[in-house]
C-alpha cells in the first residue's frame, strides 16, 4: 500500500475515534435513577440541606450566655502634697439570667432544627413527585414523536394507495389530494411533537438539576398500580396523612419555636441583675477589695419584642391548625383524581386501543383492493391515532394522580 493511502486511512481512523469520543451515546435513565439524581442535585433540596446545617449551627450558638461578663480596668494619677502616686482599679461584673433567656433560646433553636429537618423531608417528597410527573411527561413526549412518525408513514402509504387507484381510473383526483393533505397535516403534528419533547426535556432537566446539554434517554416507567396493603378507605388514609406528613411536622415545630421565642422575648424584659467584685489600690495608702450587686430599674421590658413574638406565636398556631384541616381536603381530592385516572387508563389501554388498531389494518387492506372508500380509511386512521394519543395521555394522568396522592399522604407509596 502506498504511504499516502496509509496516511489517509490513519487519518480517517483518527477522525472516527474523535467523533466517537465527542459524541458519546446518551446515558439511559429510569424513573428510579431520575429520582436519585433529583434528590442529589435539585436546587430546592440542596437549599433545604443548607437550612438544616444553618439550624444546627444556630443551636450550637444558642448555648452561649445572653450577656457577656464585663471586666473594667482603670488607672490614674493621685496628686498630693507629698508628690504623685498611681491609683489602679480592676473589677468584674457577671450578669445573671433571671428570665432563663438562654434556655428559651435553646428550645427555640432545637425546634428550628426539627423544623428544618422536616422541611427537608417534605421538599424531598415534593421533588420526588415532581420528578415522576416531569419524567412521565418527557417519556410521553417521546412516545408522541413515535406516534407522529407512524402517522406520517401511514399517511404516505394511504396517499400512495390513493394515487395508484387514481392512475387506474378507480377514483377521482380528490382522493389522492385529500390523502396528501392528511399526510401534510401529520408532518405538521410531528413538528409540534418535537417541540413538545424539547420543552418536556427542559422541564425534566430543571427538576433534576441537570445542565441544558444533558438529555438522557428515558426508559419508560411502568403504569402505577394501587399499592398492595394500602387501604382505599378515605378516613384511614386521612389519619395516615395526619400522622406522617412532614409539612405538618414542620408546622408544629414552627409553632413550638414561636412559643419559645415568645418566652425568650418575655425573659429579655426581666430586670437585669449583675454581681461583681473588684480591687483598687490608692497610691501607697490602701488596697480596697469589694463586691456588689447591680439592679436595673425595669422601665424597658422589651414590650415591642414581646408584642411581635405574641403575634408570631398566634400566627404559627393558626398555620398549624389550618394545615391539619387542609390535609383532609387534599387526601379526598387526590383519591378522586386517582380513581378517575385509574378508570381512564384501564379503558383507554385495553379493548378500545386494540379495536381501533385492528379496524385500521382491516380497512387499509380493503381500500387497497377497492372494497372501501378513502373516507373510511381516514376515519379509521384518526380513530386509531386518537386511541393511541388517549392511551398516552391517560398514562401521564395516572402518574400525575399518583404524585398528587403521594403528596397528600406525605410519603412515597407507588
């Protein structure tokens, strides 16, 4: 082989390797994989973890006393008839926490940690359900593109059959023209489906916290089924939600923190009391050691802070009680949505889809042999495509209903 040919072959091989490196196969992603990625990278989850760390640091800081001890040092010159002497004095004052403010602050920050942790769990649940919905919508968008491609292929096949019949004089030009129009409309719907897939992919990337260029190939999730062992009793599910929802836990911990803040605000209004002692030297004449107690005159009792803390405690209590009432409404509404979505999925994914596709195959074969008119073919085509579209939409709706029920119950059950 000539050197030039060898060099060209090597260059081609290197280019091929470079293209393979630059264009790797997209990674596949199941629903479970997507949830794991979201719980690691979603900005909301990461922010909630920061809140937990901040609350833990605040709890450690609450151990410090509310007021610091005070050390005073003074020095001066004593001028006498005999000359100049030096006076020196040192004193220490230690404030006492009569209202136990530090204890109430620790209680507040302890409740703050519990609130932040419950909030983190609630955010993780919300991100999990949002991932389920975004994943289902993106997977459905991919299916719709496949459906649109099939519609274009089928439209082209019908158009070709109509033109063959026109060429032999069996039908007028209206039939191939009508088939061509339907094929063009199918191509337009394919373009729309591609745009919908791009939008659904962006929504999924946002939930997962992925960069725009990271578009993994999705492995479709199975259709949700009612979990074994979970009773379909409204009242039992409401009681389960009331006992386990982390947003309620966060609301009650916020209520406890607000109550502790009110106690701390009242404690700050307690009159200050300090004990102290000191030593002074007056020139060469004397050393004085003393001790004392200092009282504040309680004119300022932290009235503004107490008023605001009372309002905050009342508001936190109202929010907690309102959240409990909302749980029942959310569970009942989620159950209604689930039952409707389950029935819709059962109907659209079963007999109706099978019948529509079988009718389309039969009528297309009959049209090619001249036994059926184009109108019948187009009608069956639309029915089959509509049945497929409805089945896809029904599956997405069932995933949405599953996510809604999981949020209402406060736990992952599907």
